[in-house]
C-alpha cells in the first residue's frame, strides 16, 4: 500500500553504522583543531509489527552495538585522553549496558508516535537514544510541520526531491523548559545564532543515509571576535540488509510491546534535563580563601579582582543560604563590602535571602555595606520581582541613615526600569513601587525628599511621570528644577511630546520666569536632541548674543559641536544658519571660557564609544557645571556608560565677585553626581553653605572624595542547550568590572586658581565558557579578556583676568590588555587535555584632543604657572 513515511520490508535486518560528533571552537575556526569527541557504533533496525488496518503504522526495533569513543580529530597518542582505555572503562559498565538495550519506535506516517524504552534508565544514555530515535522521523512530501523530537516541539520544514529529503528545524521556535538568563543591556550581552539541518537519502522506500548537523554560535556583542561555537554532527549509513526475524501478529501495538518485555514504557521523546555532579568542586568558604587576597579594597583596580569576583559569583549561585550567611558572618570589615557585591550580584533566591537577613537597616554603623548592597541591586543584570518587593518593604521599614534611605529609593527606580524593559511593568511589585514613588513625590514638602523621588524617577523613566517632571522643572528652582530637567533629558525622544517641547522652550526663553543657566542649557539640549523644528532652532540661534556672558559662549559651543559631530539635528541647524547669514558675525564671535565638545574614544566594527565634555562658568569665572559623559553604542543599542557632573553655585563671595542675574540668592554649594551603566547614583556633596565651604577651603588637602568603589557584574549570560545528538551543552559569559571613581575640587586663593579632578580607575575581566557535557566526557573552550586602565579629567581655571584661562585635560593611562583561549577535553577521573593560546599587549596611553581653543589655553595656563612659581614674595 502507499505510505507517506519510510517503510521497512518484512523479515529484514537493516545494519547501519552510526556516529555522533561534537566540536567546540572559536566561531570562525575550521573544525580541524577543535576540541570534541566522537561516539560511534553499529545500529541494527528491524520491523516488528505492522498495523493490519494501516500500513503506515509500524513498530520498529532499534539497537545500538559495539560502541566506541574517540577523539574527533586525529591526535598523537600522548595527547589523547582516551588512550589505552576500553569503551567500558570510559563509559562505565552499567551505562554501556543501558545504551545497548534495544528501544522501540512506533512510526505513524513517518513521525515517532511512541518511543519505548526502560523507565529507570540513566538520563544521559536515554538522551543519546532519543538523539538517534529523532533521526528516524521524517515525512516524504514537502511542507512545514510542528513536530516533537529530542529538541522539543519545533517548527520543521521538509524539502523533498526524488530520493533526497532535507529537514530544516527552526531551533528558536522549539518549546522547551528554557533555563538561563541574559544581560540587561544588549551591548553587554551575547548574540546567539542556531541552525539545524538533516539530509536523508532514501533507497527502496527506506533510509540509505542520514547526515545531520546542528550549529550554535555565540558572540559577545561588544567584541565579536570573542565567542564560541558548538557543532553537533550525526551520521547514519546503511551497510547491509540481511534476513531478519518475522513479524509479530497482533491487533494492538501495546500487546506487541508487552510480549517483548514487560518493562518497556512509553517515554517522551523530548530530552530530559541531566547534570553531571561536580566531584571535586570547592565549597564556598574554600573558594573564598583561594581568592581572598585579591579582594582587598586597594587591589580593586586590578583585573585579578574582577576575575575572582566572577568565579565567586558562579560558586555562590550553587550554594545554600546557610553557607552564604556563614561566610558573611565570618569575614572582617575590610573585605565584607566586596563579599556583599558578589552575593547581591549572584541574584539567586538563596543569595537575596542571605544578604537581607544579614543587613540591618536600623543600624547606621553598617551603612557602607547597605550602600554596596543597594548599588549592586541597581546594577543587577536580571533583577527579579522578589528583589523589588524586598526593597519596597525595606523602604517602608525603619532606616537609620538618611543617605541610605535616599539611595534605596533611587535604586528602586533603576530596578523598576529594568523590570519594565522586560515586559514586567504590570507585575504587582512594580505597580506598587511605582505608585509609592509617584504618591510620595506629590505629598513631599521637604526639598530633600522631593529631590530623592525625582532622582528615583530619573532612573525609572516612567512615561506617566513626564507631567510631574515638567511641573518641577518649570515651577521650582535650584537643585529640584535641575534634577527634573536632567531626568527628562534621559527619556527616549519618542516620549517627548509637544507639551514637553513647549515647556522646554518656555524655560530656555524664560517666558514665565527667570531660570538658572544650568536648567536653561539642559532645556536647550533637550530641544536640540528631539527632532527640533525649524522655528525652534531659529529662536535658539537668535537668542545667542542676548544671553548672560558665559551662557552665550556655551550655547554657541553646543551648536558648533552638533554640527561638527553630525548629530541628528545638524541638518536643521545648517538650514537655519543659511537663512540667517546677515546677522551672524556679531552673534557668533562671543568671548568666554565655557565650552561643549564631543569626540570618539574608540570607533570599532562592533561598538563605538564617545565622550562629551561640557563646562559652564558663571560670569565671574567660577565653575557652575562640568559634565563628562561616556556613551557606548552599536547598530541597535546604546549604553550610558558613565556621567560625572560637578556642580557649584553661589561661590562668587569667595572672590568678591558679582553673581549672575537670577542667581543672587543661591546658597554656596558644590557637589558631584554620577551615572554609571545607565543607573543614576546618589549625588555626593563637597560642601553646603558658606561656613562649610570656608572650613573646608582652609583645610583643603585636595584629597579626592570617593564616589563609587566596588565590583559590578556587567555581562551575565547563561544558556543551557540540548544538542540533538543527546548531550547537553551550556554557555556562560560573565563580565565583571572593578571600579573606583573619585573626584575633588581644590581652590588656591593665592594663585586665584581652582582645579577639579575626576579619576576613573577600572579593571575589566570577561570569561566565556562553552561546554558539552556527556556524563563520561566533557569538552569545551574558555575565553578570557582582561584590561586595566585609568582615565583622568582635570580642569584648571585661572580667574585672575577675563576671559579667564581654562585648561581641560583628558588622559588615559597605558593599559595592559590580555586575552586567552583554552580548549579542553576531560574525563571524570581527572585525565585532561588542554590547548592554550594567548596574547598580551600594552595599549598606549592617550591624551584626548579636546578642541583647538582648549589646547591654546592649556599652553597659556602652564606658561603662567612656571612664571609665577618663582616670585613668592
């Protein structure tokens, strides 16, 4: 009769040769030197039963014999881990026996309807059988189908040409239990590609040969040279057809199966999850002892610190709450902050419970640890609803230290945003936290509280908060209107409605009231960054010349920067400038020292990074705001890697100068605010009020104030993969950063000079491991990258004359960069083969060329310094 699936002949024994291979290597490498292994065997297939009512319902017996395990690539004997070991020794006797027990397949129209095997069989051998059984599933007409095999329920497409059938399985469509996680920001994440194709050649209605290949490629988005591929290949080839046993005459398939062996059960064809136990893994405290020396605070700008941090997180993720608590309670004050960073970054239910039980927010003396915990929550790579719930509960409880209360609510904003970015905006904990922040902001009366909730919104970036932010930006003053305006600046221009732009235009042009320069320039930046109209640009250009001294210069510099750097609004600006030729010269030849400048730090094929530095002074030469930003972006995503803003106001009295219009009543203040990896941190105050300023000025050692110190988990990618040949594979990429940012401001009344200094010291370590795990052998590849560097931003201002001299310097120290790749194969006994390649280089230091005007000024500053240093009296 006609069948739509392959049909076996009665009374025949089909003898096949089977092999399954895995390879692990770098993405572009040929497979000739890959790590991996091959399992090969004979496979006997015969028909047991055919349904008397339906020719196309067949029960087939499949049996694996003569199993061999070997290297996938030819190797000298000394480098083979299998050398001199029998298959029984490699696979273990009971596993080999299980593997060679026959399985039964019921094929209906070519699809596997039932897979019969033994219930108590080890998962590993069962999966190898499933990998072989899945190969027998095919249809003989072209078309698409959703079918179940070892990979799960997947979209599959068949192309049939005479005796050749090609089966393409869309691995991204497979429904299985997904395990693992990805990083929050795409730039820091890993890109995956997966393909699966099988080619069948048929002869006389049954299979002559099968070739299957499955490929997985993983690429680190910010450095696509770093990655891995896992390849799984299967081959089944018909060697001979012999006379075989006859058919069993029965009506029902179930009775045939029972008559063969009562222990047979129908088992799902989808793979079961199996993990091999780790025999020699160190306990958490043993592991900590081995890395402890690298975790002291003074070593946190070394790559070894970041590396230890990552391996520690991996261990914490496998550990119980009790073990974690025991370790935390046993360590001293100096090392605890680093342990808190790691435990919080592990993001498992056990690690969260342990750290919350350990921290006591009613105790102000441990505020350093509380802060490290909160920032690690803000930087979390895949925060859970449970985390936000715990933070909200903590916020409602007693908190001894006011700064911690502020940090907590600011971090809640960051966690809300990350959960919303992953379609979690409707989760009960997110809804409650959003409501809490918005309601408390509306009720807040004290300036400090208002600022705190605004900073939380600056992290959360909720569309529904925009009307509130507009209200505070326009009707308040000082720090509050400033935070509200800079919060609006962080929204995607898509959310900036007509109403937002009208408000920003009113603030910039001061239609309703006088605003500070800092808020007006932020309003201008928002207008120019969100697709401005011709008239908006024209009005801004017409205002230049009518603005306070330094603001003229700043706005001019901002416009020139947009043109030079070809930012999106540059075309509109060019159009307007063309029509305004007549009254350009006077307007655009303003004196002053303020400036705005952007440039590239790196321009790469994968990721580029830019810096922008803008500085606004008051008319008397005192710094009002310096803003340093670093952005990273690739084709589809952007990351605000860092921002350091130093703000000062009301300092004119020190040099007996006149404040600018609208700024006569500002209290003396200087402070610093930072954004790190898209998270706004709690601002730090250098001094507040005239008295505080005076006492600090006369004792000023110029010692920098630490703004951020700690360990951050940036890349956090982990995926488990079921290979269609049976083994499980896993890929992990972890990237950690040890960071130390400090900033300071010093005055010398004697030289009439002020100096701001920001130092960013970072060490980064990235570790990728892709591994295939068959219970008797593991094979894989590790990739590591490490770099250490220091960035310095120094601005020196001499205000003994006008326009005063300003010199900005931005330097990167020379940076060691190392990368290694290790391929390995290992047996549970500890026998191991490794091949390691590496490269270490020193990246030259660099002084970034800010604009020409700045270079000229620096020459002047340093020449006046050398003259004045000799004439003290």
